[in-house]
C-alpha cells in the first residue's frame, strides 16, 4: 500500500467521523446563536448600568458614613463576583462568534458548553444570596430604628431573607435563562437531532 492510498483512507475516515454541516443548517444555527449573543450584550450593558446607578445612588443618599462605606464595599464585592461570572460568559460569547462551526462535532461541543453555562448562570444568581444577607445586616445595624429590634425579630428577618432570597433568585435566574437563552438552545438541540438522522 503506498502513501497516496493511506492518505485517501485517512481522509475518508475523517470525513465519516465529522460530517460537514450544510449551508442551510449553518443558517439555521446562526440565527439562534446571534440572538443569544445579542441577549448577552444586552445583559452585560444593563448589569453595568445597574452598578453605575447603585454607586451613584449610594453617593447621593443622605446616610451615615459607616452605612455608605459598608454598602460601597458590598457593591465592590458584588462587582468582583459579577466580573468572574461574566468572564466565563464572555468566553462562551467569543466561542459562539467563531465561524468554525462547520462540523457536527463542533456543534455538539458548543451545545455542551451552552448547557454548562446554564449551571454557571444559576450559580451566578445564587451567589447573590450572601450579599442579600449582608445588606440586611447593614440595614439592621447601621440605620436608626424607632424601637430597638429584638433578637428574635432579627433572627427571623435574616432566616426568612435567606430562604426567600434563595428561592427567589433561583426562580428568577431559571426564568431569565429560559426566556433569553433556553429557547435558542432548544432550537440548536432540535437541529442537532435533525442532523443525527
């Protein structure tokens, strides 16, 4: 067997393992990917706007220095956590804009990354529960109250805030993801199923 025959056999094996995606299917893939990228851009800029608004609000409000300082530290900490998760999302954003999605395997890999990012997304929302608790502690400790709060009332407030915060943030994160990304991921999964046939 000569070298040319080996090359032909090798090329045949590769083409059978990783079939090319037709132009029609590429167009079907590009629409949901572009919609997801648009939603990611919108989410990034709106999150940045929320942080700017929060810092401006804290600096303009009439409150004791200690309260403003603690809230600023809390906002900076939230910004660091947000930066960590957005760096993961940005990596996916770049991957989705990569025009190398020519093979079935590349599409399958992208779908796996999208599903992994769903877990990051829910973790991102749940990571804000401790910040919610810290915010409540700051409000309870730093702002004056008409009557002193009892220990039982403080404990009840914090425990209920954790439970409601966990449930609320998980629910909001799940619904938000499903609305902005889930339907597009489903389209890609359906296309992948169609290509498997």
